[in-house]
C-alpha cells in the first residue's frame, strides 16, 4: 500500500521525492498550527520540528485540532507528535516544548530548516521569531490574524508588507521595520474588516490557565471559528507543499 499515491500522482515522482527530503519547523500548534501539521504530514513531509510551550485547555476545544476531552492539560507539542506518528510512523518529529523568544531562537532555528512556518498568535514572540528567521535567510510563511473573521472568501496570501485590513500585520510590520526587516515574508491573512486593533489586552475571562501565562504580554481572549482558523492552517500547508516541491 502506498499511502501517498495521490500526492505522488499529483506532483510526480521527482517533485514528491523533493518534498519528502525537506525539513519544516512549525512554531505554534494551536488553531492554525494544528491544521498546518495535519496537511504537511498527510501530504508526505517526513521531517518536522514542532514548537509550542503551551498545554491544551478547555477553551481550545472549539477550534483546535489537537484539543480533545482526552488531551486536556497535556502539552500541545507532545500531543501533536503523537498525532503525526499515528498518521505516519516513519515521520521524524522533533517536539520542543519551548516559549518562542530571542533566548530560544537557536534551539528553534538550528539546524536550519528548509521552511519556517509561524503560527504564533502573540505579537512579541512573533516579532522576535520572524526577525531571527529573516536575518538567518530562512524562508518563512506566517499566519496573520484569523480571530474575529467569518468570511472564508476574504482569506488571501501574499507578502507581509503588502497586506491590507489586518491589524496584526500592521503592528507586526511596524515592529519589524524598526529591526531592519523588509519584504520577503510570505503570509496568509484576511482582508475582512474587523473592529479590533491589537493594542490593549482585554480582561481575561479565566477560561485558560496555562502554566506559562506569565510569559510575555497578557493575551486577548478573542472570538474565533474552527472553520476560518482551519482554512488559514490548510492554506499555509498548501503553500508550503507547493514551495517545497518546486523543482
């Protein structure tokens, strides 16, 4: 049985072999990142480094692929590794339960991956990760804001510095420019207009009790749907598959 026969027939033998030879690092295994790794592994990626410091909480159940009643309280990186190996036991997986920041970039980015996928939803760590990868000349696909959106037809892909109607991307560009970062970071974003500016955190409603809640700025608790976040993740996975299999 060839589990990847449909991918092979679509891409062809040479491109599929190239895809399988690539190594991908995915940082952030939540609502978007979970679907990213699902798409990559089912397509045939055989070497992944997955990074997330957090544990699975009850509020994750509405949209995160890894969140089940049976996985509550467990580390996302550990659960993701188990799922990957359940899909393809031959996949090489490095699972790191790390907070993404300047002090952990060497662990996350070395050895150098063929592609970095950023699915972090916090502005400070996201800025630090993208800055580090950009100046290490690592190809990047980054997820912008998927929360508060409801229209899947308004999801787009493009360069981070050419996005519109995405408050997260706007704040990220401002921070990255100050660090000397310019064009060259691919991203998935939505042009749907929302009434939120990512400026000040809202009061936490107490539904999440991550043991790492004291790291970085206090998070906003934003409404989101499994449909939109899932489409973001699978769109990123598709972009990665096409890029990594390009002759």
